[in-house]
C-alpha cells in the first residue's frame, strides 16, 4: 500500500484500541510496504467491534490511491460504495449457498467499479453450510489479485477447517465488563444497571446495549420471573409463555422491517419481476423472523442460566461475584430457598434446552418441559 501517516493509520483502524492483535495484523497490512492478505478471518465474541473494524479496514483498502480518500471512507461507512459487498446469512440458522454464489463467487470475478480493489465482508462465517463453504473454496484458494475477503465469526473453532486454513486470522478478545460499563454510562445508563448489563453480556458490548434498552429490560424480567416461578413451583400461570411471546414479538418486528424493505424495492423493478421479488421477500421475511425469535429465546434462557449462577454465588456467600448487581435483594431472598447442587443441575438443564432449540424442536414444548423439570429440581431444596 501507499505510505500512510501514523494519524491516518489510527483513523483507518478506529475500533481496535482494545484489540492489540488486530491492531498489529491490520496495522502492518496498511503500513508503508505492507501487503494486505487476500483473506482474513476475524474471530471473537459478538459485540467486540469486529464489524466496525471490518468496515474501517475495507475503507482503508478501497481508499488506497483514491483522489479523495475521505470521501471513499464516508461512502463505505454509509454502505454506498459499489466495491464493498457485505453479506449476511439469509437462512434461519445458517448461511445458504445462494448467499455466497452470486454475491461473492460470481461478483469476485468482476473488476472493480471505481477502486483498485473489491472487498467482500461475510458475517457469521461459522454458519456456512457445506454447499456454501464448497462454493467459497475456489475463491479463497485462487482469488483475483484485486479481491480481499473478510470473514467474521464468533468462534474460530466453529469455522470449517477448509475455510479457516485459507485465511489470515485476526483475534478480537472479549471486552472487559468495565469497558462496556463505561460505554453504557456514556450513553446515559445509570451506574448499577450499566454494571449489571455489562456483566451479563459476557464481553458482548452490542448485547449489553440491547439489555439496557426497553426490549432487554423486558427480557430480563421475563427470564427472572421464569426462574422464580420454578423456585416456588408456580407453573399454573405458564411462566414460559412470556419468554415465547416476547421472542415472537421481536421476530415479527424484524420481519416487518424486511417486508417494508421488499415493498420499497418494488417500484424500482419491472412489473414482470414483482411476483418473484415478493415470493423471495416473503421467504426472507420468514427466515429473519425465525432467526430473531430463536436468538431472543436463546438470550432469555442464557439470562435464566445466569440467574441460577448468581443465586449460587449469593448462596455461597460471594455476593461480589454476582453479575446482576441491580437485583441483589431478590437474589438474597431466593438464595435462602435453594440447594446449591440443584442450581448447578438447573444450569445444565437450561444449557441443554438452548442447544435443542437450534435443531428445530417445538419451542413451546421445550420451554414447558424445562419449566416443569426446573420446578421439580429447584422447588425442594432438601432434595
């Protein structure tokens, strides 16, 4: 690349302040004499800023040699640069071959529109099914010289070895709860709720922000009510329904956004393509609804699991280790009703249910069964 000043390099790598490995690898690629790799695998927990850094790195690659690098960068961050292709999974739980075939494999053979490069960013690379991965391999093995691919994944181990081995790895470490708490407080969240959301997010700043918002506050309340009902064996009110209804509402809202986007695109298409466009849009809406519903349910069950973990800390006389610092009174009260060994077993039940929800089981039946099993386990501390 052309030589860049230390100030320009800092701007290009904005977002890597807490990720020294990413700064070293990407900074070296952008420095004078650096040679960017044809493919990178960014891996680390969600919410660590991988997407932001991927966009910043893509902007630096596309701005290299441009007459107005700042204008290029602004367009990249607005998502309007024609030589940046950003791909997200369209499947409910996986990336489909259609997500890769035309948007990446075919597009990678075409020369850039205006920059000297084309950059492809692929979210959730760990969800590629075998077909999609096989389609990607040739592009990863023998990409045109102007192509750069950036794959994003929560866990390096979950990416197919044939894909991971052809990429340069860039590690993003979990953010500390203190760092996330500072971010939340800068956005106006009070000290104690910010501390709780930061700890409960387990290094995921994006999730922490969501937990501090209206939807997250509601989900936390539903998850806690679910567990507290199990502690008292109060299953007659079907406490799992609040979790299901909340997840369904989240999914429907996401689906409506997809539908609005599909409807807005109709006016730019010839009439003969409307039926196909609407059919594909309906399918995309269905997949998004399911993906967001499943994700929200998983978040709720993880919060329930962390409530049992906090109960274990409170019952063990270690309140300083509690994540939900804004629920200390409730935890102290519940800790008197539980057997610590049963709490560990309860966490295993929750983890098992989270896993089962990824393989198309009935969500309602899975949560109902979980609630009854937790009640049997937790409502009798004497065992």
